[in-house]
C-alpha cells in the first residue's frame, strides 16, 4: 500500500514542481486578465466533467471487486459497459460544451481583445474534456489492479510533456488557444501510453463494446449516482470560487485567489494519493472478509494524513504569503496571503478526512451520507461565498469555502467511526494529541524565521523550510510516533541513536 501511495505522491511532487514553474510564467505571459479568462474557461469546462456521472470511481470499484474475485468475464463486462457509457457521455458533452462556448462572452465581461481567442480556446477545451471521458478508462483498469506505479509513470510523463509544450509554445506566441491545445496533446499521450501498457501487462483485459451489459450498467449507476453528487459537491467547494469572483468582483481578481487556492489543492492531491489507494483497498478487504484490517488502515493513515497536512500547512500559514510574493509578485502577498491562511487553517481539519475516512466509506459501498453531506457542503460554500464576496472581497470567498469544509469533516468522521466500530474519542486520542503537541516546536521555529529574522527571499524561505522539516522529522520520530501501535519506527530510532553517538 505504501508503494502505491508513494508513487501517487511522486506524481504530486512532479506536478507541484511543474506548477511552480508554469504559474508565474503563464500569469506574466498572458497578463492578469488573460490568466483570469483562462481560469474561467477551465472552471466552466471543468463542470462538464460532472457528465461522467460518477462512472470512473464506480468502474474502479466494480472492476477491483471482480479482479479480487478472479472473475475475468465479469471484469470485462464491467469494462465494456464503461466504454459504452463513456462514448455516450462524450457525445452529450460535445453538444453542451459548444453551447457553453457560444455563451461564454455573453455571461462574463471578458476584454474585447480576448473574446474571439477565449471562445476558440474554450472550444478546444470542450473537445479535450469530451474525449477525456474515454481517457479515464485506462486509469480505472490500472487502479482496479492496484497497479498505481505503472499508471503514475505515464502521468509523470504527461506532466513533463505539458511543461515543455507550454513553455515552448507560449514563448513563441502568447495564446489561450495554444494553451488549450497543450491540454489536448497531453490527453492523447496519456491515453495512448496507458492503453499500450495495459495490453502488455494484462492480456486478459478486453476493451470492446461487445461486452456492454445492461445488468452491469445498472450496478454501475446504482453506485455512480452517489459519486456524481460527491463530485458535484467537490466542484462546488473548490472550482466555483473563480466563477463567483469573475461574476461579482471581476476577472482581474481571479489570479489572486487562484494562486492561493492552487497551493491548497496541491496539498489536497497528497491526500487524494492516499484516497486513491484506500478506496479499492477497502473494497478488496471487504470482499475478502477482512474488515478487521480496515480499522488499522483508518487509524494509521488518518494520523499520517494529519502529519502531512501539518508539515505543509504550518509553513503555508506562517510563511506562505511571503513565498507567494517571491513566487508570483509582491502585489500578491497581501490578497493571496490572507486567502491562503484561511483556506489552509480549515484544511488542517478537512484534509485528513478527505484522504482516508471519505474514500474508505466509498470503498465499503457506504456512499449515501458522504455524498449528500459533500453536496450540501458545496451548496453552502457557493451561498456563503456569494453573500460575502461583495462586502469582504476575496476574504469572504475564502471564508465561504473554509466553514462548510470543517463542518463536513466533522460529519464524515462521525459516520466513519460508527461504520468501523471505532469510537470518536478513540480516534481523536490516537490521531490528534501527539501530532498537535509535536507541531508546536516547528511552528515556533517558523514564527522566529518570520518575526525574528524577517525572511523575504528564496534563500531565507528555503532555509526556513529545511530547518522546519528537520525539526519536524526529529519531533515526529522521537515523540509523535514513538511506541506507536500501528507504525513501527524502531529501526529509525536505532539508526538515529547510533548517528547521535557518532
């Protein structure tokens, strides 16, 4: 399990590195209004992914179930049924997408000089999203076989390709259309490479519409409808803010929010890397009648998730605004910095639940409460953000995201503990106290770097990050995970004592 999660983390780290380079490059190349327009296009076309109707996660769940049961015929029926669904969804997506493209400039106040280019770029993204539905199939097959490493090698290749194409093409010409074309090219590479590897590694897998089966479709939809609502809630919670800001505050302010939000979203990807493994693993263990092992996974990885969230979150809350100022520009430190601090503070509670409890319930086939809870969270986010956007600006939009996420996390934790027979006090006693106390020394060190030394440049920020991580690692080994019932750090402690004596 750690190997698969580690490969997911590798993808996230490469993606973060690419974003570190690309975000300021694209903002300075396209300008604030150009980048804001691009963010609007990706947000609008992103909503079209809801047409997937939750089929991708349902595909992983049922294919994983059939793989665990060694039922090749049922596995291929599920895959063939997903192919038919993806083709139909893609056609519907094209129709809806082109209608949205024609209405883009009528809905939003996009600068006149960007309107034609924006419509063209939006049309390319519509094609990319529509083709992307069938592009999800190889990922579902590989995940169902717990072959995350193979899948992630391809994903890393796609990220590197996107980095090279974006810099190369935008250097030649600043264009929203070229930026959209890069996304389409990366999809073609990703799908082709993944499909080739599946054919070589899993010859028993058959990709054919002839395996389309209505009984399998009904099973997929019985689960995927919940996933659809869950995805809608996630989209409302994390992808709607740009639309609200564009409509109420102007497209020029979107980059200030997006930059801060992107840092939180990439940290969320670390949790998604855990979630992507937890969900099919829960299905596998449940199918094999090994539910007792789920409690260990729940407690162990919840504490790991909180540890990762604290490690990154402390730095982003204390020194994140100054990092943004160095990374993008001094004018971003104030508005983006406050947004980052608000979102990150709430994420310390939300992310560990998003990484473990939520996917565990989905893998067990208990999606109802989680789904409707997340949908309500997204609706509350939208309503509060709209209400607070004009009086409080970007801060109001951030608060509109933070409050519902915290409430959702508490709700899902209670449901997961009840499902697994783990009392909430037991969960909190194992996961929280030592991690919270262990965070105090690194937090104090970061505050000293900010207030005492007043770090401003990259060297100072890097030194603060390295020093904090070193202290964090020592604290976690010697205190937070000392004598932990689920994580054995004895070998590390032995080596650390030997190093200290030397």
